[in-house]
């Protein structure tokens, strides 16, 4: 790889990092102070099997004092929506709540929290490093 190609690669990686940081800052700005914004996951189980449980799954139960939780039938009768939001003045962060919802979905569907065996990329190059950084940051504010 000649010097010009290296410079282009480094510039591209720098631009990707800058865009990622801007998007993260924008997302935080949008959700700051919005305790009325419900986060939701769809669980592939009927409403009565999820909402009729004695207690919330452990990942949500640990946050119970600081969150509001609702259950409803998912659109098209395709399972149950589990919705949660931080209570006003509560100490639960949106990031912690998102992680708890993802884990609760896993527990409700499989009985355990499923973790990936290997990282999603093992590519040692600049693109792999950027991807690992983005994936690491998305653990809290990524997809449910």
C-alpha cells in the first residue's frame, strides 16, 4: 500500500469516527430528559404467559423501583410488547434500561440470557477497529 492509499484509509477511518460521535451526541440530545419515552421489545410469547408471571424477569426486576413497565399484545397478535421507561426522578439510565429489556426478552423466550460466543468481527485492520468501537458503544443505545 503506497502513502496515498494509507492517507486515504486513515482519513476515511477518521471521518467514520467523527460521524459516529456526532450521531451518538445527537441521539443523547434527543432522549435527554424524556422520561415519557417508552422503550419496547417484542417477546415471542403470548400476553398471558408474560404479563401473568409472578415477577418480572431478573434483568428488569433489579431496576423495578426506578422504572414503569407495561405489557400489551404486539401488533398482528405476534407475541407481547414489553415496554418500560425510567420513572420521573429515578436513577435508572436509558442505557441500563435498554440492556435490561434485551436481557429480559432473552429470558422470557429462552429461559436464559444468550450471549454471543465470539466478537462480530475479528478483522485486524482499521475497518475492524472502527466496527468494534461502534459495536461497543451501541451496547447501551443500540437496537433493542
